[in-house]
């Protein structure tokens, strides 16, 4: 009867049976929300894990690159310091070259060969050290070429003689030697290499002697009538 159906409908609302709309709403929504929370938490865990993995890989790569750069810089310092020391020693020899002895029958004006320095041929990573220091090292052969050009130009003048040309040669190569020795000292500090012999001190002594000779020559010229 119609009254019995109404009673069954009321009992369905109160009991929350699955076939009742109210029952379905109260029973299914909490489960759906829990499923969404679980998925969100899982997604966040995945994102955090991926981020940690990427950061770890980046940190390992950064440490590896830094270590490789330090190794390249140390090797560069060893190779370049050896060449700079050799060049500075050669420059010191030129700075003490006063030509052949008076009784020496030779047509050569100088008795010491010009030293050579070819840093471009060294198998090193120039990007592993400071760029300004790299410029000073790589520019040294150009400075030597400029010095040689000045010496040749001076010698080709009709009014010059061997003595004045040798004096210019000694002066220019003394400056080159001082620069090479100072660059070598800087690279030794970077590469934590043991100190070299006192080549820089010897070059500085030669520089002082050259300045004393120049001052004495200037005094003699001022005393002329």
C-alpha cells in the first residue's frame, strides 16, 4: 500500500542504506577524499625525491668539475713555471752580456743567444687560472718580439755602435727576465710549488747595477763643459 512505501522510504533515509541517495552520499565521499589525499601525498613524495636526486647529481658534478679544474691548474703551474724559469735564466745571461773580449776575433756583437719562450705550444688548460695572469704569460713572446725589433732598429742607425746596442739589449732583456721571474713566483703560489732558486733576486741585483751605471753616466754627462 501507499502508506507502507512511505514507511520504507523513511526507514531508508534513517538507516543510510546503499539504495538511498543520502546513504550513498555519506558513505562514498569520505573514501574519495582519502584517495585524493593519498595520491597528492604520493605526488609530493615523488617531486621531493626527484628534486633531491637532481640536487645530489648537481652537487657531485660541481665537486667533480672543481676538482678537475684544480688538477688542471696545478699541472699548468708546473709546466709554465719550468719554462718561465728557463726563460728568466736566459734573460739574466743576456743582461750580463757585454760583448766579446777585446782580443776575441769574432764578428758577432753578442756572445749570449736570445732565450726563447713558447707558451702557446704547452698542452695545458689556460682557462683553469686567472685570465689576467694568462694574458701576461701569453703576451711575453710578443713583448720579446717588440724588444728584438727595437734592438734591430737601433743597430741599423748609422750613428749607433755595438756598445750602445748591447746596452739597450741588456736593458730590455733584464725587464723581460724580471717579468718572467715574477710571473713564475705568482704561479708557484697558485700551484703551491716549492720556491725556486734566487733568480728573481739576481735579476733585481742586475737591475740595480744597471740603474747605477745609468746614473753614473748621467753624472758624467752633466760634468762635461
